[in-house]
C-alpha cells in the first residue's frame, strides 16, 4: 500500500461527553499491521489544514481531558498505560513529554529513558532492562526510546549479528502481548521529521547557548545513516504493529501539530475506559462507605 490516509473520523458511541468533544479526529496515522507502510508516503509537514493557534487551543482542551482521565486511571487502578516515544535525533521526544505529559499528576506518571546499555544490561536479554520500567496498575509510564532501539541502532550499526536482531521482532510482539494481557494499554509513537527539518534543528542548537547541552557530534554522524534508519523503522513498525499494540506515525515537522496528535491519540485510547473506571470507583466507594458505617456502629455499641 502506498497512499496512506489517517483513520476515518468516527463518532464514539454512547459517550456521556458533550458532542463537541466526542469526535475521533485521528491526526496521527494508526498502523495496525494489516498493510505495510512506507515512511516516504507520509508527509512530515502535514498539519491537516489547522493553524498553530487553533492547534494549541485544541491541545489545551485535550490536556484538560487527559488530566481527568489520568485521575480516573489512577483511582480505579484497573489498567496501566505505556507510551513509547521513538524518533530520530531532534524529532522532539523531550518536547513531546514536556508539552503533553507535563500537565499530568507526577504521582502516577513518570518517564523512563533508555540510553546505550551498561555492561550489566548487556549481560542480560534485551528486554531485561525494559521490563523493570513497565507501568503498574494505575500508572502511566513514558518510554523515551525503548526496546525498539534493539532493532534500530543495533541493526544499523551491526552491534549484534543479523540473526539475533531479526529474532527480536517476535520477542517484542510476545512481550507486548504479555503486557496487554496484563491490562497495559500500549501506544507507540514514531515522531516523523524530514531530513531537512533535522538539519535545521541541529544547526539551531548551535546558535542557542541554552541548547548547547544537547549538542552531540553523534547526531551528525547518525544522519549519514538516514536511509538505513528509515528501513529499520519501517521494518519495526510493519513487523510490530498489532491491534493490541499499534504504532502511530506522527507528522512532526511542526511541533505544535506533533503535540496535538500525540495528545489526541492518548485521549482517544483512554476515553472508552472512562465509564468502566467510574463504575469500579463507585463500587469500591460504596464498599468502603459500608465499612466506615459499620465501624461507626461498632464504636457506638462499644461506648454504651
Ligand atoms: P539520547 O536519547 O540523545 O540521550 O541518546 C541515547 C543514545 O543511546 C542514542 O544514541 C541511542 O541510539 C542509544 N541507545 C539506546 N538504546 C540503545 C541500545 N539498546 N543499544 C545501543 N544504543 C542504544
Ligand atoms: Mg541525542
């Protein structure tokens, strides 16, 4: 399949929310594995005809809704959420975390970043260091890079034999199935920027002293492998997109649109659970109230 369009805009059935907030708009391209994708078919510049002001206004509304959903997720503690952020250098992983996850309650939300593995990590299977950071019930964990590095940088730089990294797609699919069987909602994002945009962002860093800490000659060197990374990303996305753990390709040349698309995807994924979480809270609330009443009754009896 060559031409890709975002998933259709569907109304959500039986939602108690006002009409204006219940449209699923799909700014990101959802990949479920049914058709292989080609990254060159997706425009990193895409903004779906929105302007920045409009986009930022929509993001504010989604942020508010996400905050409420997080509170319910945390309180009901019946599911966990794993957000995987992948993308080339300068694609905006840190910026997305700041803009989309920043407003959330730190009590139930944190970030795990995966760097070059330590000697101890390398002495284990590639998922060992990852599994320790997956979210528990009620939590949202954002992965800044992830187990996918083991089929990306590792493949491009031939850090292990091909036979070893090739086997990892299956390992990843099984691992993610295990997590979703344990009520983890998995959302994987590829922040899609163009080569030109990356160059501009890298050069911009050199002009701004407050961004000097991000400077790295590795980023320029990695750029030389642009096409190898494209192939590695396409294979990772095509081989590890499943209905239970889909990939979302986010046009990310425009930062405001990238933030909007990620926020919207997360809200759309969590919204269907809202009633279920509310019901669970009601049940546990009633049970606990009954216990409090019983406690008071016993207290009265013992004071007589
Ligand atoms: P940064 O995200 O800029 O802090 O850089 C982290 C670096 O760690 C990137 O260059 C990644 O490619 C690298 N990295 C992350 N995971 C792995 C891995 N499993 N094997 C090799 N390098 C990795
Ligand atoms: Mg870097």
